[in-house]
C-alpha cells in the first residue's frame, strides 16, 4: 500500500514538474538590445526651425528593451540614446551668415520603437524619441541657449544578418531648439540618413 502511494505521489510530482517546465519553456523572455548608430544630414530645412543650410553629423549609443508584443507580430520597445557627439556646420545669422562649427553631446531618454517580432530579410521599423543636447556655445545664435531640447522621428528598415546581430538604415527627421527658454529660438531641422548596428 505504501509502495503504491509512493508510486502515485512520484508520478504526480513528475507530471506537475513537466507541466511547469512546459509553461516556462513557452513563456518568451522580453528581448534587450544595444546598438551603435551614425547619421549624416546634407542640409537643414526651414520647417519647425528657422536655421537653413546646416550640415550635421551625429553619433548614438543606444539601449532598447521590449515592453509589449502585439498579436499582429509587432514589438514595442522602450529606447534610450546617448549622444556622445553631434556637430553642426551652419550659417550664423547674427554674424552675417558666417559659417560656424558647433559641437555638443546629450541624451534622449524618452524613446519608443515599433518593429517586426521576427524580422525577415528586410523589415520596416518606426521610432520616435525626445531628449536634451548641451552645446559648447549658445546655439544657433547669440542670446539662445547652450542647453537645447530635441525630438526625432525615424523611418527605417531592419536587416537581420545573424541570430544576434542586425543592421538598420533609413531616414531620421531631427529637430533641436531651446523651446523658447532663450531670448532667441531659431531652432534647426536636420534630415539624417543613418546606419545602425544592433546586438
């Protein structure tokens, strides 16, 4: 009798263990990625900002974490970008449109991205983010501010080349201004072509 009870309990334990193991195996762990990105803008346009004819370069170091998977196969990510380098070469209007060079750095901690859950050869992606840039001088004019605010909208394509690596490329609209916190606020809109490597 004791043997049968022991056999029954052992079988029950094994059955329960296998069920729990299957449930854990089916539960997908949210993904995390790190990435490096660079962009180049041939020219700025007068849209939200008023400063034209700027040539701009930018570098990003970023992190993204999956926060939601949709039934249609899309993934929503939270993103944060560190900007160790941004450079503007532009005509400074309060110096007779003399071409000047300005550098800065910053962070974009408020970002969201939408991608395919299982990207094929080429999969579309969209992203938006906002943050802060600190320039070496008042930018883009005197009586503006060193501390500026940014937001961007990115339309891209993801190309998965291994189980852990991905290349992305596309277009990024990037706006920078001091949000009326300075005496002057010309702002500047860049149109970046970018390349990104994710792991």
